[in-house]
């Protein structure tokens, strides 16, 4: 499978899928979408008095199929979730479960198989009666080939499947603390790699690390892991792609550390530039 992040063929497929998505939106969106490769379900819980609430996008993949994390790795395409500018309900945060690393023979990718829950925090206007959360979703789903899947989904607030919402939030990585998880990040002086310092509690299993950032930054699998003082682990992660006019002083990383079924995360962690 070729790298889809910059592929013209993939962009054409995405454009075609978005046209289909827009057509579906014009006819009115449902809370679910299904084809032979994947099923999507949007569920929205009831808002609190301040208008805040929880929702979830559940992705059910057919056996043998996979989709991708926010940084797909060497190949693949990240998911996109957009809220139409209705003004009544907006997304305040999107959070993903810890991904898994796989090798398809063309490169390593970060993603999911089976059932995946994306946790959504929303905000609704206080005077919005019978408010609806609407999102446009585009995913790359892959087996031997990759297929773009786009859908316009809409769920009325308070009518959602509470079990799917709970599962999405329960499946999120734990927040890092000063003692456990991701402790810090340093970008190399040449901006070709970043060192991530971590600390893990006692346990079994090989640790792994996933790094993402906005603005055109993409990262690979850790190329080395070194032990530091106090039993800490330092992962050196290569930068696969950086924006042409990158400002290293403003690089903020979303990082997930995994070991077995346990996972920790740090969101928008500033990467300290290494001195020349």
C-alpha cells in the first residue's frame, strides 16, 4: 500500500467521497451508516445545565479491515471529523483510544481493528431545543486496498446509546502525571527527531510510543529506547515530515504510551528545542 498522506489518487477519492457525503447531508443525516467494510454510530448524551455533554462515534470494522489513528504512521490517512457550522452544538474536544502498530509490508502504520470508540465532548447553546449534534466523518479503511468512507451523521442530544458513549470514554488512555506516563519532550537541534521521556509503573509487556502533532508534522515508530536515571525510558522518535516553515518553538505534541492493555497520554505537550 503506497503512502496515502500525499497521494493524488487518494485526494481524488476523498473529493468524490465528500461529494457523496454532501449529497447525503442535503437529504438529511441519520445517526448510523453501514456498508460491507464498516459501520458508524453517532450517540449523544443529554447536556448538563451549562450545555456541556458527552457523545461518541463508534466505528465497527469488518474482520480483516483496519482504520487509522490521528498520525497514521508510514502509510494511511488520518480520520477527519467536522461539525457543520449550525451554531447550536459544537465539538469542544475529540479524544482517541490508544492505537496499535502494524506492519503491512509497505511500512508501519498506527491504527485500529475491531470496534473503536472516539470520545466527543460537545457544547450546546442553552436555548437550543431538540438540539442535534451533526458531524461529517471521513475515514480510510484498509485491507489489501484502502477505501475512503465518508458519512454525514446526526444524533439528537439525549437519545444516544449510553453504553457506547461510556465505552468510548472508558477506553481512553490515562492522563500522565508527574510520576507516571509521559514526562517531557525535547526536539533535536536538527528537527529530525524528538526524545520523549517516560516513566512506567511495575508491570509486564513491551512499551510502545505514538506521537502526533498538527500543522504538517508526522512521526515514525521509535527508533531506539534508552534507560535514564530513576528507571525512566527515553524514546527517540524520528520526524518523518515537518512543515516547510516549521517553528520548533511552537511544536506541541499529542503522545500515547502503551504497555499491554494499559495506556497513558499527554496532550499538547510542548517540545523543548535542543540547544545547538
